[in-house]
């Protein structure tokens, strides 16, 4: 996802900007698909620093 200046945000930036409904949706995706998300702290740090992509379902 891009910011107002056209820069691609990382996943952490996008997650911080989610409203409560979208955050709840994202957390549900993690719970329902744990195999698609990191397993430990270091993996999460790498995952959060990666580019966000174009869709919350593909975070």
C-alpha cells in the first residue's frame, strides 16, 4: 500500500494505520492461517519490515 506521496509502506506502517474493524479482520486472518505468518520474534521483525503489498488480505 502506498502513502499519500506514492511511497510503498512497510507492513508495520500499514498495521499502525488500520482502524479497529480492519485490525480485527487482520488478526482473524492470522488466527485462521497461522502457517502463513512468522513463528518467532526475529521472523516477525523481518515480516513487519517487508513492503506491505496492495491488499490487507495479502499482508
